[in-house]
């Protein structure tokens, strides 16, 4: 089991399965939300992510017509994002984990919109948009 949470501690969560699928997302929305060249996420079955406090400061922002991002309403930490078409899956922002997920990144996604000032220098596969057939629920 892994645990994580926001910067101020108002939102805490647990992951009750092994992480099997990690991506570095270079889309402009992830870059803006994280303030970095890319955001690293683990795709997990929603049933395996448990928010510890139902009254937590977790807020939701519909960042597009098909997806929502969830963050702490007190400190602003980005925690999750989810596509409306696949509510059974949730992407967890890896930077919010307290523990080592053990699994390492599988790919870079949305590289067609990556920051022009950032060069990808590792050997991970790169996809113009989403990686086909994710394996991580």
C-alpha cells in the first residue's frame, strides 16, 4: 500500500494496489497545472484510490469538456485527473506520493505539445498523444 497527499496535509489518500503504468505527460494543461515541463502520473483503477477524509479540501476543476482535475482547495496541490469517459480509472500525480512506487515510467505522452524549451533525453517511448492500450488498472 502507498500513501500520499497534498503539501499542507489537508488531503490524504491511499493506493491499495501495485502501480503498473506511469507516464510523463507533456500536454499544455498538465504543464500549466504543475508549473513544470511535464507531469508524472500513475494510472490506477479508481477503486484502488481511497481518500482518507471524506471532508477533505478536495476540489474539482473541469479542465476540458471530457476531463476533470482534482486538487487541494487549501494549498492548491495537484493530486488527480480523470477522463469522464473512464470513471473506473484515475491518474494520480506521482509527486504527491510519500513512498517509492517501485515501478518506473513507461512512456512520454502528448509530446506533440511538449514545451519547446525542454528536450527529452531518455530512451522511453514517446507518443504524440495518449499511449495506446494502457495496462494499468
